[in-house]
C-alpha cells in the first residue's frame, strides 16, 4: 500500500512538471471554444490534459480560476506584442499596422480568446477576470493614444479628432472585425454539425 501511494505521488509530480499555466489555459480555451463554458470543469480539463484533477487544481480550483488563467495568458501575449512593436522603432503608421496585424493573427490563431472576452463581459460573479480584462483594454488604449499622438506630432496622422476618440473608432472597428470572425466560425461549425446529423439520420433510414 505504501509503495502504491509513493508511485501515485511520483506520477503526480511528473505530471505537474509537464503542466504549465499556458498549457492549461490553452486546453481550457479550446474546450470553451468548441463545447461552450457549461462543458468546462476541472475534471474535464484534467481529462483533456491526460492528468489527474489534483495536478490541475494546483493551478486552478474552479471555472472562475480557469477564466482568470486564460485572461492572464492573453494579457501576457498582448504585452509581449507591445514590447516587440516598440523595440522595432518603426514610424507611427507602420507600428500601428504591425500591432494590429499581429494582434489579429493572435486572435485568429487562438480564437478562444475572443470567446472568453465576450463571456467575461457578460458573466457576473468573476470580478478578478473582469478586472484583468479591464486592465488589458486600458493598456491597449494608453498604448494606442501614445502612438497616435506621436503620429500627429510627426504629421503622419492628420485627423482633427482627439486621439482618444480616434482610438475608440479604431478599437470599435477591430472589435467588430473579430466579432464577425467569431460569428462566421460558429456558423461554419453549426453547419458541419448539421451535416453530420443529417448524414447520421440518412444512414439510420437506410438501415431501417
């Protein structure tokens, strides 16, 4: 019995070393994106990661913790993109193009971020997740206002609109684009599910 317990502890230690916050967040994000928030649980996440529940609970103990973990991942990725963009010392218009191109690619590569953002905005009872999301939006806004101000100073951006108002327009357009991508993807998946159900029904009729 003692040997069995030691073996369990050794296996759990090995599993935990393989787990990272990023791996957990991305696996959880895929579950939300493919099956919805209602199908997300620590047990289900452990199954997806092929590990035990206790190993996952070291990082997150419930659904709210998982959402926080995903948003922390998004916050880190956005921060890295901003840092990369600044380090290139591009002209304002090229920097603006670079940052939006890369953020768009990020959301396209990991579409669950879009799903989680809209979920957190509409959900109650997770103030930590809402606070992180607010921080992400605020940092993006500050970054863009500084960038546009630099462009105005260099006479690259000539709009008479205030920088804050311009940022609202830019972010609003980007959000609309991402939202349309999400809706289109959901519709495509629903069509595939309908086709599968239709094929299944036809097979059942043939078998009858």
